[in-house]
C-alpha cells in the first residue's frame, strides 16, 4: 500500500506514519522539512502548500491513500486535494469535533450541524478551518473522502501537553488537586488507535464523517489520575475537590486543569459525543492504563512535550503551582 501523509512529523501525522511503517507500507511524507524527522525508509518530499507552486513536489507521484492533518486555512486542503484527485484513490482528512455548531446536545452524532465555513477560505479560527477543510476534501473527492472527527487525543507524542502536564504534576508528588467528581466520565482516543482506524477505513474505501473517539466513560478522571500515580511511582496524594470551589476560584476547565470538564459546564459536550458509527466501523480503544503508561515512558525519554510543529503558539495548559496550593489550603480548611 502506498501512503502519502501531508504533514507526518507532528503528533497525529507521526502516529499515522509509524502505524503505516509497522504495516510495511510504502510511506511518503510531504511537509516543509522544518520540524521533526521521518523514520528510516520513509520518503520525504518538501513543499509549502501556502506558497505559490508550493505543491510542486507532489507532481508526478501516485499513491493509494493520502492522510491530511492540516488545521490551517481551508484553502490549503482544497489545493492539496485538487492536486491529488487524479493520482490518489482515497483522501482521509483528520478533522475535529470542534466543527459542530453550538449548542451541541449530549450524545449527538455525525448528523449534528457544523459551523458554516467556506472550503476556499484564507483564514479562520480552529472550528471554521476544520469545517472548511472537511468541505474542501468532500467537494473534491466526494464519497472518496473520509472525514475523521477526532476528539480529545492522548498518547505518546502529544504536542498540546494535557496528559503530560498531569503526569509531570503527579511525578512531583505531595498533595495534588484532583478535580471531581472522581467518577466523572472521560471520552478520548489514543492517537495510535486513531491512526490505525483511519488507515483501516481508508483502505476499505470508507467515506463520510465519523466521530472517532472512545465511548463516553471509557475511563474516568479517577481512573486516569490513579493510573498516573501508579506509573510515576511517587508519593502523590490525590485530593478530590468538588467542582464548585475550583470554578469559583476562576480555574478554567480543559486548560488550567487539562482534560477535566465538570458536569453542567458549557463544554461538557466535548466528552459526550455519540460514537456508534465509528464503533460499528471497527473502532477499538485500548485501556487508559496503557495510554498513561506509554505516555509516561515516552516523556521520560524526551523530557517534555514538544512544541506543535509549524502551528501558531498557544497558551500552555496547566494550573500555576501557587493557585493550586491556595486551592489545596482551602480544601484542607474545609
């Protein structure tokens, strides 16, 4: 199988390349060549899809499948798809659950409306870029376009730093502010399961949109943080705290305390999406303990989560130690 990955050195693209190499496929990556390295045996083409004639390196090539992880302006997907439409059998575009229009009811599936975005737009925020990218891929490839609406993605190589932040915090030991409730359901997908499912569906010629993420409650905050304590082997003590005092202190769910979105929060839908379609199409998700252990093993090797290759800088995730200490003091007082 001949695979072309547009990107290929970042978090998701790197996992797709690694999975394809594991399958002994012929793999080509196309990117600017500024970040990361391709595994041995992977052919690398250089180009910048935002530049004039920036896709020239793709001319003359032919592949069975392409996986595109682009999250910039939709025009970038449109131009790449047009350049490849006669030389690639199937186009998989890694999108996001962020494309859905708000408010999104709990359990909503792929039929839910998405934000209005143009496939030829030159700029936009993340939801509009991904929605426009979806439309560009579908406009050019039709039912040969697979739209992979990922949710929270965790696992080795994570370049946002949500699970890495928790692992580093737990590794410091001592009392750890654990945002409750402990049985709060968490919905996510391990990047390796995402990569494997995407390649399986692309090979099968599957088209259309899929929410590719675990079932709601695949794990809980309690299970995830307990796994972090177990793998780091520290004296960390999880101090479970109700959401109300945490929110009253101005702590921002998802960013200040990564992964956590408390009950009733406006963004709770991020971890309550319908996934029956993806599971019916073969999605399987490994246990959280495996994701946490493998991420910790990777972090110990690399030291810290990498910067997001080729993308705009974003505010770091995680709670400032002084703010955490104040909340812990209030917890003890209570």
